[in-house]
C-alpha cells in the first residue's frame, strides 16, 4: 500500500500564458463591427500579427492562431481574463475567467 498521496502528482507544472489586457483590447477594437464568419485573409493576418507580438512560445502561438475563432468568441463575449493552458502531456485549451 502506498501511503504518500503525492506520488502520482507530476513535478512539472502546467504552462499558462495570460493574454495581456492591451492585446485583448487591440484585437477587440480591430474586430469591432467585423463578423468572425466573414473575416478575410487580411483581417486574419493582422490578428496573427497582434498575437505574434504577445505570445513568444511558438506552440502556444500556433494554438491561438489555429483556434482564432474560439479566441475571438471569448473576446466578443467581453472576457478580459483569457489564458492559454498547456498540460504536461501537451494538450492546450483556453481558460477564461
């Protein structure tokens, strides 16, 4: 019988990237009046540029770009606390609060 309750807990903490309020505001101002279903390539490239200035980790940046529609839906809902999480297995998701 194992008596140590911490034996299965990973030593590596999950990675977290908090999007800055300035980044969220810049995207929100740019997206005002634009429907995400009708975005053109130029709009996507501008948002990618904003995200590139914000996120230094290539994997997290790729996740944000690949899931841009979900990210924009969080911003459109008025979420100001958007985070990108990555667990030790590499799975990524957005967290809002």
